[in-house]
C-alpha cells in the first residue's frame, strides 16, 4: 500500500495523532511504494537501461471464437466445414476473412492473421490460462488457481506498477478475463481493473466497481485534487513523490475520460466494445503498457451463423477503427493489438448448426507492434481442423509479445516455492513477423 504523507501532524477529536495521506494502493512489494518504483526506473534510465514504452492491447473474445467464421473461412472445404457466414475479400491479394469482417478486410494490410495457432487445452478455464500465461494448467477447470503470472502482470513486474512520468498504471484490465493476474508475483502487480483489485490498487474514496463509470471516477479525482490544494499536502514532497501523486492528479484520470476526445473520433469508435478500445488507445498514449478488453459471447454451440451475425460486426468495426486510428496517429509501431480467445471451434458443424470447443486450431490476429504486417501466417489443413504448417503455440505468441515490450525472453522470477523460474521456456519468436 503506497501512502503519501504530509510532514505536519494534527490530532483528531479523540486525541489520537493522524497524518494527511493519500493511499494509492498496493503498488510495490516489500514496502516499495510508487515513488520508490519511479525512482528505480529513473536510475535504470540514467544507467543506460531505459524501459521501452511500447504497449499491448489484448482484445479477448471469451467463450472460444470460431477460427473458421473469423479469419480462416476455408470456402473450398465441404459445406459442413466451411464458413457459415461466407467470406469477404481483403485488400491483400487472395486473402479472405469470414463474411462478418468487411471493415477489418480493408485494414488487412496492417494486420497479420495466424492460421496455424494451436494448443492442447479445450477447457474454458484451461485454455484461458494457456493464452494468458503461456502455460497449460489442467486444474483450472476443476477449481484450481492460476499457477503462472499473466503477460500483463509480468509487464508490470518488469516496468514497475506505474509509468515513470505519468503515473499511469502499467497494467489495466477494462473487464476481467480469468488467469489474468499476478499469481506468485504478488498482488502488487495485479491489473488495475474494474473489480475489487482496482480498489486495492487505487483507493481514493471512489467506488470503482466499473471502470466504465468514468464520471464517478473523475469526480473522485476532482474532489481529491481540490482537497489536496486546501491542505497543502504537496508541500515537502520530493520529485518522485510528486510524480506518484500524478497517478490521481495527472494524466491518469484524463485518459479514462473519452469526453476529452474529438467527437468525430468518438463517433467513429461508437459505444460498447468500440468505446472500450478507444479508452485502451488513450491509456496507451498516457503510458499504459498492457491493456486487456474482454468481449464475450463466443461459446457458439448452436446456430453459429446467427450468433456470428450478432457478435462479428461489433468486433469488426471496433478493431478496424482501432487499427486505422493507431495508424493515423503513427502509433502502430508502438502498440501491438492482439485478437484471440481461449481456443477455436470444431471444424465440422454439429447437429445444432453450431461448433464445439476445439484447441487444436485456434483464432489469432495481430496488428502493429513494429512487426511485419499484411500477411497470413501458417495454413490449416483441408478441413480446418489442425495446422498444415508449423504450429504457432501460446509460448510463441508470448515470445513475440515479449519482443514488442522489450522483455528479455530469459527473464526469471522466484515462484511460491522459493525457486527461480523462467517466464518463457519453450517459446520462439514468430519469425514471419520479425
């Protein structure tokens, strides 16, 4: 728990001594507060080891999105295997996407679609753990706890829980996913989010049950700002404590407020998922390193065509707008967008006109991150059931994310048993992207 304290003392009416303070949350382990982390990052930069200010926006399609109706329509397969929504041509010669993705098709030159992404866990919890951490965990679907830290928490641990200049939390989740926490890294590196963890990370007497309730969030910042001015709390704080104070008085609250945006930009993004991705872009501009956004409803065991006609266009518009916006702002080299879920769906349509869980071929698309875009990576077999080329694994995706974020692939941390373990053991960079 970080506490900023004034030097002066006062007494409550019952005679006890108190200090004016701001608790900004559990931002550091072993007594390390935010100002200590900011100082450490500054010293690292002075020593020639600056932290990269690249970011990841992880668009999570919970429930297990179909790889066939999204990014691998496979229209030459028998009818029971091909996309039920047809296909749409992209601006890449010979490349098509599922029929619901017309807008993404027009920014395909700024994206990469991986058609040989696969793993071995077809459970919702287990597949999520695999993608979030790079490691399988068979106990998750039986009530087990995450055994590995998530990519976002690793980023927070590497960079410090907050940006050195803006105070922006390094890791923000706009809604929960599962297995997206710090595990043995400790709660100091949990995401700033919309559940009780958020209250731990930033306690400012403002309910944060929902990050989307930005009006209450901002009014809480405003009240605290006025109160601090009246009490002179800033007097006597050193430079790094003032930087820490910016977590609530600086760019952080503005980044959450989409009303600060040009109305034309807000209109382009729209509401719902689009607005969340606009917030995600704003957070990255303010120094956030890892943002997760969850858009669920992809467990389509029946009538997949109708379900896709409902969910697909929402993702299509939101992701295409984000990619185009990042490009226009010259941010694509600095922000990697990842679109995936816990697994794919069975290649053959079932008797309910849906598809069931299927990890042996899964959904993955990316944009930006300074990587080589405008391509399809890998191929599925004739029926869209398994990779026909080299399998891209969750650890390979993890290695590529590490590359974008500037994280050493040989990074180790001490686990709950007191032993140092590698965060990444087997993953290799997706060479086509480098």
